[in-house]
C-alpha cells in the first residue's frame, strides 16, 4: 500500500488518538516555531487530566448496535488482528476498555524455551544493547539518565543487602551498583507497543520481584517520532518500575505510561493506583513485596501474565547478565510476546546476534 493510502486509512482515529501529541504541533514549524518551542508548548498540555477523562470514556458501555462499527473503525485504522483474540465477536466487548485489554487465544503465542529472556509484549524493538556511562537510549541518538529513570538506589538495598555503597560524585557508580557480579554487564531493551498491539505484558524471564517504585508524571506520547524530539521522555512520563533478581543478578521491568494510557495495571499488586490526582509529578512511591513472612518477593515464571496497559505504551527492561549475553534482535523489528530477546552463550559458542544502536555484532 502506498504512503498516501496509508495516511488516508489511518487519519480518522489517528487524529482522535494523537490530537494531543507532538505530531499535532508540527504545523507550527511552518510559521516559525522552533522545535524547542514546540516541545515547551506540548509539555503545557494537561495530558494527565485528559487521560483520566479518556479512561472514564473507555468504561462507558456502548449500545450493542454501536460496538461493531466503532471497533471495526479502530481495527481498520491500526491494523488489529482479531483472529488472534480469544473473543472475536466484537459485540461481546461492552466498552472500549474491554476491547483494548482483549486476551489472546490459548497457545497463540508459544514461549521460547531456548532463550533465557523473551519479549514481554507485542511491539517494536526501539533499542537494545549494553548500558554505557549510566545512560540508556530511548531511540537512536537520544538518551536518558539511568539514575533519573530508576530513581535513588535506596530500593536496591532491599533486594540485595551485599550491594556496595555508591560514590555520589561518580555518575557511573549508580550503574556499578546494579551489577552485583564482576563478570557481568548491564543490558537494556526497549519495546514500543502501538495502539493496535496486544496490550497485556508478560514476565520476560524467571525472576522474583522484590520492589515496586511508582513515578507519577506526565503522559506524553511515546511514539518513536516524539521520543526523537523530547530528551529523557521516559523519565518525564508516569511509570512503574518492578525490580528484583534473576539467576544472573539484578533484573527490572518498567512499564511506561503515555497519552491516554494513564492506567498501568500489575495483576499481583492490588494496591497500585496510577494517574491518580492524589499523586503529584516529581515524586515517587515505593512498595516492597518482601515481608517477615515472605523474604522471596513475588516469583514470576517466564511468559506468565504480569500486567496490562489501557492502550499502547512502552516496556523497558534493564538487567545484569554475563558479558557473553547476546541479543537475537535487529533494531526496528516487530516482535511478539514469547519470541526470544536474547540468551547467554552456550558452550562457548555465541548465538548469531546484533547489539542494536551500539553498533556491535
């Protein structure tokens, strides 16, 4: 299909979904607005309030006669594959929220057994590789601070009491803090979920979750086009950081909110409330899954249901692994939940892989 045809096909709901996003401000460039001016203007939009309104709209029950045309327009616009849905009959979805959170048919996404880390969601690989100088790339050439993204290292002490204290004057010490074994390195992977993707996310490996940190924040679009313009976008947006341990040491999964995705749900955490007016931007709220009766935290198996978004968003994985850990990916590729992300080399024979934006093979 030609580019003009694609634009014609996607404009109806794309306009509704992106009318508050950075893309809607592009015409201002024609009258002399500089990119920095557009970014500043975009940041003034009350995306949290409007996302809460969108969330309430999603819960409004639609008349039976209206469901099929509304959902069909969304399916046509964003290329949703309803043949994979556990419930294909559109009339069965009472509201938009139920449609966005639709489940898949059993066994439609086989979980890869040969790799130790799998994709937690359907989406697009934005970036992956080793973490360098305590900075991570959100898209190629645009970075954010690892410490700003995860917050102060106090949460790490609850996971591993043997962690050495960091040197506040050395920015790289925060990265060193997360790597508990000398032969290990810190890796990352960013998966972007588009509005038409399956919106649930799963455990990417066998691990135990010890701590949750919730950052109330903005709800700007995480579309790759926006991510190229706004530095540290993932640090500005509301996000939920789950951190703990896997067989090789530190492991974390962060669910990043976006425009109209104020609701981030973690299935085993009934206390979590995101995009709530009682939380102010710039703060964070910690919660430990460890207790006197439970020193292991929450054990998750690879592929197990973990949580869901109300619409598309982003998952960021940060974890330590042996230096010969290898990604089985290409930057920009589409990926589905259950497909391999990477593994540790076996028997001294590394798998064929690429290391994304770092340019290593």
